[in-house]
């Protein structure tokens, strides 16, 4: 089986299971307002949310934009996005199944093209960014928000995430993200950061690792409390183990 097809099947398998739990995890609505602010989206703009998942970000953008298109590989995630739109009484959203590696749109189709928490799932993130730029209108905004780690944590961080989610490919380091955007020909590039704090057991319940994988994750994270050899900076909060995902937001103008 072709590598991309095999990987896409793994993504669909994982996120069909995660579709409902994903919407319930605390932290997944963190800093959406910051994404809206950095994109400078307004009521005239058409927005494409690439790998939109359950539509949490798209629904927020739809409240300030003219129209938002949700594109995702996983039908179960698109079903959740439709439910989000209904729950928030948002009518200016549309939904399309498709692959971020080859976006099914004409050149210069959207004023704003965004994606959040997706780049670590892509076999070729540089190709996805190129596609996002292609379908963005001239002078439009391209925004990517995802985990961005210090290079020294890369091996351990990615090992733990692959144990937790078999569709995880590679969390880009800060240096890798910086190079990606520097080489993209986007203009006026800006960056911001925030951290998503998750409780270990809640995160494991919303994920679908193997039983052995779950045991390994629990040990690796717990043993790293107040040490931070993993890049997750684990800590005890009220007796529970929490850990952190460092998120970077990159924005550029076509």
C-alpha cells in the first residue's frame, strides 16, 4: 500500500475514535481568540479551515467571518463539526471531505487559510503549507498553529506522542517551523505562543494507545514531573499529573 494511503487510513482510524472525546477535552478552546486576532479576519472574509477536526476553531471563526469551509479527512470529525455549527446556531459554514496534501480548491479561493493542531500529522508539512498558500488569495492570510518544540526534546517528545496516537508523524521543532515559514515566500510573518495544559489521565482516556503504550506513557510522563527531559514539562496539580503542549502560531501574508 502506498505510504500516503496507509497513513491516511491510520489518521481516519484514530480520529474516528477521537471525534467525540476530542470535543470534550479542556484546552481545545484555548487561545482561539488569539488565532482570530492574529489572522485579522473580518465579516467580508471567506475562510478555509484545513484539517478542521470537530469544528471548534471553524465555529469561532464563523462568528466573525463571512463564510468558513471545514475540510477534513475523517467523516466522523466532519459530523462533529456539523453538530458544533448547529449547537452554536452558525449557518455560514460548509463541510468537505478531503486531503490537506492536495487541497480540492482552485488557486486564490479564500481570503484566509488556517489550520490548528494538524501539522504533526502530515507526512510532508511543507507540501501542505504550499497548498494552503496556493488556495489563499493574494494579500490573504495563512495561519498555522501547532506544537513547536525545542530541538533537544524532539526524539523523546515524538516517541511519547506516537505511543499515544499512532497517526502522529513528527512535531516540528521551533527551528524547523521557522525554516518552513522563512522558505515559504509569505510576507510579514509573525509568531506568537501559548501552552495547552492537559491532565494525564483525561488525555489518555481521550486517546487510543495500545494497553502497553498507555502504561509507557504514564510512566514516562510521571517520572518526568519537575524534571522535564521530555519537553512536556509535567507537574503535579492538586495531586494529579498534568503536562503541557507548547503551541506556536505562525502567520504570513501571501
